[in-house]
C-alpha cells in the first residue's frame, strides 16, 4: 500500500494483514539512508533530504568517505566484516549532529544517518537512571506493580506525554494494564484495543526490531532512489517509513509522535511500551538503546514476578489440599465424607458452587444448576477423553445446552473418579456480566468509507461492551489442584476400601496382586522384545549398508540412525516412568544424555539444556521425545556440516502450552524439507496439535515447537 514515491491516497484495511510494511521503499525524513556497495563502499541508493543535510544533490556512485570522513568510513569497513550498530557521530551541512548506524545486508551495507539529541546525556547519568528504574522493578511485588513502575520509568526516560504498558490477550486483542501521562492528554488505562490495531506482520516485526519511533506522524515519506527491481528489506531500519494506515490511525488518535518498545518474554511478544505525544518528538539512538535495555529488564521482572505469583498460589493450594484430605473420614462413603467438607472443597478453587455426584445421588452447595442439569453434566464430564480436568469459563461454547443455566454456571471445573463407586466433582462459577471498556467501538476498526474502501476508525472515546455467558477464569494452578485432588481421592478411596475389606477377601486380593505381577512381567517382556526387534533392524540396516553402493549406503545409515533414535526414546521412557504421566524435565535430560553418549564425547560436550518441569501424558511424551530427537539430529547434520558445535535445548511452560526450542549457532537455513525426517517431524507435530516455527538466530537457526500440554475435548 506504499509505493516508492510516498503514501497512497486510499487506505485499504481489508488487506492490512497482507501489507508488505517491511519494504516501503521510503524513509521518514529526520535522517538519511544510504545503501553502499559492500566491496568498495560506494553509494548505490539513497533516501532523505540529501541536499539539505549534506549540501550535495546526490551521492549516487560516489565513495561514502567523501561524505562521512575517514574515521567513520574505517568503522564502516569493520561493519561490513560482520558487526553492526553505532559507528560514530557526524555533523551535517545544516550544522546538526547525526548518529551513524550501519548493518550488513547481503552484499550491501545499509547506513542510517539519524538526527541525534544535539547534546548526548552523559553515560553515567543514563546508567544511573536505568539502575534506579531496575531497582523499582525489583521492589514491585506483582506483575501489575512492575508494569506501573515501568510506565513511570519509560515516561521519565523518553519525555513522552503518555506511556502505556500494553499487554496482548489470548485473542490477540490488547489491554492497557498500566499508564503514566500528563494531565493534558486522555487516559487509556484498562482500555481494550482490537487485534486489528496491530496486524500480524507488525507483531512479527516487533519481535525482530524491538524499538519503533515516529517523531512526526504528519511527515511526507522520502523515497529510496533510484528505483530497483527488488525492493530493499528494511525490517531492521529505524528510519523505515510507516504504513499509511498506521499514520491515519495516529492522526485519528490526535497523536503527533509515537514510539513502541517490545516486551519479549520467553521469545514471545508479551506486550508493548507504547509512547504518545501531541507534539513532534525525537527519540535519538542513545535513548532507543536505553529503552531497549530497560524493556529487557522489565521482561525479566514480568517473568520472575509471574513465576513467583504462580509458585505462591500453587503452594497455598497444596496446603489446602493436604488439609482437605486429612479431614476426610475413612469410615464413610467418599461422597458423604466430601459433603462434610464442602466448604473447604469449594474454597480450594474459589468456586461459587459445588456438586458431588455419586452412584447413589448428588449433593449440591452454593450456586449451581438444577439437579437434573447437574446429573446431565456429570455424565458429559465422565465421557470426556484424557486425564486433564474439564475447565472452561464459557461452558456454553463447549456445551450449548449450558446456555439455559448460564447465570448459575457459566464456568465449570470438573473431575471424574472411575472405580467401583464412580464419583464426579463439579465446581461452578456464576456468570459475571462484564463491562469491557474499549478505546473506541471495536466494530469500527473495519469501517467502510467512500467507494467501499476500509479506513481506520475515527473515534477512540471510551466505548463499553457488555459480555455475558462468562465467568471468572480458572487459573492454571486451580486446574492443577483439581487434578491433584482427584488423584489424592483415588488413593484415599483405595486405602479406605483396603481398610474395610475383611479377611475373607484376602484370597481375592492375593489373586489381584498376582495378576498385577503377571501384567508387570508381561510389560517387561514386551519392552524387551521391542528393544530386541529394533536392535535387529538396526543391525540388518548396518549390514546392508556395508554391502550397498555409496548412494544407498548413506540412506541406509540414515535409516539406521533414526531406528536407533526411536529405540532410545522408547527405552528411556520405559526406564524413567511407570505412571500415566511423565515429567518432561527428567525425561528430556536423560534422553539428551543418551543422545550425547551415542554420538561421541565431542558432540556430547556441545549439548546444553535449560528445562522446566512439565507433566504430560505418557503417549504425548513419546511423540515429544521423537520430535526432540529429530530436531537434534537435524542440527547435528546440517548446522555445522556434521562437525561438533553448540546445540541448546530449552523447555518452558506457557499457561496451557509447552514451548520446546532447539537452537544452534551454525550456518542456518536447514529448515523443513521434503526428506523422511522432515515428513516425520511434520507428522509428529500434527499429532501434537502444535506449531513448529524456524527462526533466524543470527547466527544459526532456532526451531521452536509450541504445543498444548494436553489435548482438550
């Protein structure tokens, strides 16, 4: 939607998500952009107010030394050798100082000459301000407290009229969770913004380029000359011209200058520091770098505070679980014993109502649906697949019949205990008629103008939306607690049943124990035979490889390597776990150790891992183990052309998802292809209902798998 000459007059939001904002072929006018030939540093393309800033009409075809001088040119030569960033300060023909920033880009060197602050703040003062802000972040006791401190710190650092901490929500909409502003500008505290305000390709650029500045949103773009057949990728350029849609968006907000700083937590875009001013305002290079540093400190504290809050909640709930189980009477039916402790059971998940459904009837406490509705829900819960608790804050979306009792049970958290006396526990949360404050009517984010052309919405005045059929969300810790209570009750019921058995059942118990021993023996025998079969196949492939031609030999050896990897995944899981769930931290650590030992000491020394405890079902653990093995094998084969090199494996938990990353520092480019290994990885990722992304690590490649911890029904 932007050509080399400037901004199109018509704005088409319908294709906003497809707009190539990284190749505008134009820059903002507060600086110059030069494209240099990497071999001799002559100027091949240029953009900006060349005459006003340099005193010459054009520098095309001329050596950059004539413009920037010998010292900066020498530094540019080093930049061409692989480093990038600030290379010096230069004074233009207009008497103003400019910062010179350079970065290599293929066979060319991109040089940006940006207007500086005309009087840099002494380094010690800047460091002192960053240190004070970091200390304020550390003193905050919650994520919200950190964000409130951050809004004030960024406003003090940048001088903008309004600074907002903007957090992305699950539906990709955003909410202003903290704000610092002058009295002259409007507040957007707690306002929501629709996902269309920040398109997908813009979010991708925020991950790559963490600071974006528009000193004056009324500018006229300066085209890149001469025109080229292949547009220049300006993703990393601070002077890159902005989408005309976004400029109109800022104009509608009465914003003249803006800056955005990415908040990146665990490699994901958590949110933005959004800065606005009603007047033109420059954010020079030194303050951009300071803002980037401050944002990284903010991201670390957000993660630390969030992890601490989750840990405290988990510990509190574990204490309540222990007390609840300790108060249960072993001499009464389990549903009766739970009914005696209904208040503690409801408090465990902060529920508004509780239902206990057993084979002989049901108990209901607090705000719940009717007896018949609870009975139907209990049957539905019992039929759900998997071991995870049923958890939803919008029950009518998963079970439309629930709309009839939304006022009493919009939220449901439930577990089912199988056995001789099946039992279902259902925690309910009543409907909360929520008023969501939007920064303008979100439906006008796709407003039709003259001629059917879509334009940014004009109004950002507070607009309220009433949302029904929803309850408060269940936290991950509460869902985990419900699962642990179910497991504890299963154990409790088993122990109680054993205590109440008389001696006449001893023979039956012995027979049952014998069957369990026979089953355990059978499992060991099956595992032994599987291992023997895989070993036999591996040996056969090795024998065939020794007798085959070179082309077939490589394929047979690759097949043998993958068979051995599958054998290793199966063997390690069997040795590590005997239950229905697997701790991926321990499983992956042992699997990585086995893989390292199988490829030799040189490779083993290069394997590093940073793993977080994540529990998954055993079947998913096998699939995840195979994905991890294939990604490590690919990195070993392609990243360093078979030679040993660093490989890092990271595992973390992100709410209901897990994130597995395999990172190398190699030559990059070894993404998914058409071979057997690539097809195998694609099939495994599909089984996991996950998504595998390949990202440029600069250097190397980062393969990142994001998948649900469990598949919900």
